[in-house]
C-alpha cells in the first residue's frame, strides 16, 4: 500500500536513473523559469501570470509528498483541499502531525474532479497519471522540482508561498531557515560518511543528503568512490572502504525484513552510526534544518 | 496400486533406475527385481571415487567461496584472516561476511540435495524434490509471516519452527491432494498447486505487512539469496539441517524397500507409517531450517540426485550421502557464480539453479510423456 515510498532505495536501476533525471529536470526548471515557477493552464497555452494578492487559491490540492510539506508550512489550513496519502505517515512526512485532520486523497482522478481545485501542486504534474485521467480543464498547476540543495529549497519555499498567496510567510520562513543554518558548526572536519540505505543502496553526490553532509563538513563516500546519485555497495565494499561514519535511516534501524537486517550485520559493528529520520531527508522542505541540526549534533557527540 | 500403469522395461530401467520395477511384491517374478534386492545391501553400491571426489571438490569450492568477492583479497590475507592475524578490514570481510555465507550455503545445499534424494526415493518419482513439491515455498511462507509481522522477535527459534511446521503442513496437504496415486503426474500437479498457493501466500503476506519494500522482498524469498548472512543465520540453520539430515539419512533402508512398492516394503518388514513420519519430518525440518535463512532456492534437490546417480548402483539409498555433499557443492558453486556474474543488483540464487535445473526437469518430462 505504501509502495509510493520508494523514492530512493530499492528501485534499483529505475530509481537510479530516475534520481538522475529528476536532478536534471530540476536544473532545467531553474534555468528555464527563474524560480522554477511554471503556471500551466491546460486550455490557454503558455504561462499565466502569478496569482493576484487578492485572489488567494481556496482549494489547493497536492499531488506530491514534498508539496504537502510546503503547503502545511505556508498555506492556511482552510486553503488545503487535499494532501497525498503519505502526508500523515510520521516515517515519511516531517509535518505528519500538522497534516492530521486534513483531507487525504487516494490516487483517483474522481476526487480531484469533485474538489474542483483552483491550484494543483505536484512534481512534474503534467505527467501525473491522476491528471492525465482528468478531462481537459483549466486547472492551475505548479511544478515542484526535486530539490537537491538548500538553495533550491529556499527557491521552492518562495515559489509555493507566492502560489498560495502568502508571499510574506515564504520570505520569513527562508530567513528563519538561513539564520538557523548559519549558526551551525562543521564538526565533520573532512571525515568520510556513507549514507547507507537498506539492502546496500548508497546515496551519492548531487543529492539533498550530500548537501547535508557538506554542510556538516563531511565527505560523501559515494563521491570518493565515484558512484552515481544512487548506487549499490555491498557490505564487503563498504567495510573495505572504511568510512568514518554510516548514516542510516531511523526506520531502518528496526530489523523488519532482510533489507534492514543487512544494516545490522556484525561486519558493520566497528563503524560509528548516525541516525536520521527519513522524513527529514526524503523531501526538500522546512525539515532540512532539523536534519542538518541533528546531523551536526550527532557528529559533535561522537 | 500400479493399476493401468504401462510398463516399458528397458525405458524404465534407463530412466528411473530400478525404482520403477513393477511393484508386484512377488519375489522372483522379475529377474531384475531379484538382482536388485541382492544388490541393495551390497557394499560396493557407489563408485569408489564418488565420495572422496565430492569432498575434494567441496573443499576447492569452499576455498573459492572464501577467496572471491566484490573486494579483491590476496589469498595470503584470506588465510591470515582465518587464523586471526589479518588487518581489521580483511578480518571483517572474511570472518564476518564470507565465512557465514559459505557455511549457510553448505547447510542449505546439503538439506536441499538430500531432501531431493529422499523424496525421489520415497515417492518413487524422479521429479520429486522440495521446491517442486511446494515444501520450500511453504517453509518460506512461514518464515515470511513471522518476520514481516514482527513475530520473529518473540524467541530465536520461533521463525525456523514456524517454517518447519508450515513445510510439514505443505507435505501433508500434498499427500491429501495426491493421495496414494502412483502416477507421477498427479504428484507433480499437486506439488504445483501447493507451491503456487504458498507463493501467493508469500506475496499476500508481504502486501498486507506494513513493509513498504514488499516487492523487493518477495523476490528474495521466492528466488533465494544467501548474501549478507551472518553467524546468527548459521545458528538458526545448523541444528535444523543437522537433525533433518540425520532423520533423512536413517531412512535409507526404508526407501530401498519401498522401491519394491508398499506391499513389497511391508513384506521386507518395513514399518511404513513410521518411516513416512521420519522421512517427512526429516525433509520438513531440514528444508524448513534452510529456507528460513535463505529463501526458497529451487531445483537443487532435483538436479543433484540425477547427477550422482550414474556413479551409484541406482539404489535409492546409495544416492543419499552423495546427494547431501553434491547439494552443498552445487549451492556453493551457484553462490560463487552469483558473485562473478556482473549485475547491477544482486542476482538471486534461484535464478542460477533454475537455469541448471529446468533442463533436468524437461529431460524427465520428455521421458515421462508417454505415460501421461
């Protein structure tokens, strides 16, 4: 039921190439339209002007877990007409508590037809299977690119804030995040860390996780080994590479299947562990600050 | 019992050894039958070099398994690690990763190979083996249910115990479906039914479990893998495989007698009810314990007895010990192949064994076609 979780791990080849194409998609989005802002009306071709301050959208639908986080941080609750099914899952959504009580959508186009949203936010929303099933209507769409750095998170925060009609909130949130991050030390001191996921997937450079590592002064093992954004590294290779730290996802610390069992293998017992909740790193969003702070604290303590 | 079963003596002798000699139970009616009974308890039932040869190859394969892996280690470092004088990296790779993997492979292969040999003798069917008959998948279902619903944490023995019980349940269901039918077809069809049911059960259990990575895990359980095993897995598999194999090895006399049919076996003084319990629980315990740590690896028990049989007098019991060794050898070699074939994601063991096993299966299907 929650197989939509497979953003990064496990998808093997497909996910790996997906991660790369998502990244390049983000770059194109930024280069093309300033802050990756893309208003696409289905009937009138070309971008339509940004929302007027007086005309805040009142029925916003999110098609993407990351869009959920921004909406919950920036929009009024009564503006939100629908979030994705993982929005209330604390393992995946950093704003799960805030999402409670709001409407959670399935993957049916019918629900969207019924809501008649005046704004839809999603990743590559034009390719969304839900929207493809809808009859051509004049929905306003915002494409949310895949954030791989804090700079992109800041840009997206402003983008969504403008789209939902709360420009000031966006500016304030960005300022707060920048202030919090500026105060963080860099206890990593150039030591090597591996972001090691279940079943041996290694998160590479050009990702949000890599951005977090750099911020904490760590060097990503994947970069050292010249691996792509997502690769598979056997336990043997990891042991032989001798990273100073492995960063694992909090949910994977509990052995629930063979994929997580591997992360508890005795061969890893000598490597220091840093545990981060997946909810803070799976999406670019306000939780980035929490992830960075936790990483720095755990590094300082070790 | 052998009603309407066409008998084609030369073909039967070739294809299935003496196991298909008409089970009339009347001594002397068939000359080969006489020869067989005299031969069975004779000492020279195997080629003199069979067991030493298997042990030798097993040692070589074990060395290969310890020496090969994604990280290149010089043989001297491997040896140093084994005697505890290596650097921490080599030590961790050889002792924590490669050694348990080798041991799990040996145990699983031994249980599956012997399980196949015993079932082929017991059921007088050259296609019988734990995975074809659904025992492996059912044991995997038991393990999956325990693991994915968090029940395995109760107690260390809970998961293998449930795997064994569900393997035993599958064998019971198989006998309910196939009954005492002498037709090899009925048994294999019943096996397919049980096996498919268990595979569907695994998928359903994984889909129902709160695990978001179910799709990937289903593959591991249905095709089998011994990657990243640790000594914790050796400790689960070792007692089960030891007990299961001991039970199966004691059944040699019974399955030899059974090659004369049930009446013939009874007339030789075999307690059929007792040997059935010993054999089926031996298979369930050995295979259940193995599958609980490796997933269901197919065809090992099918291939191995057919490979070693030409080096024996084709008596069912003569195949047992060689099948145990050859099973361990085959799985170790397959696991080396999995490591050497360059793939981006881990290759499952069941893929390799299926490529080896399906031709054996087809050969026998073609030979049996005329009966069906």
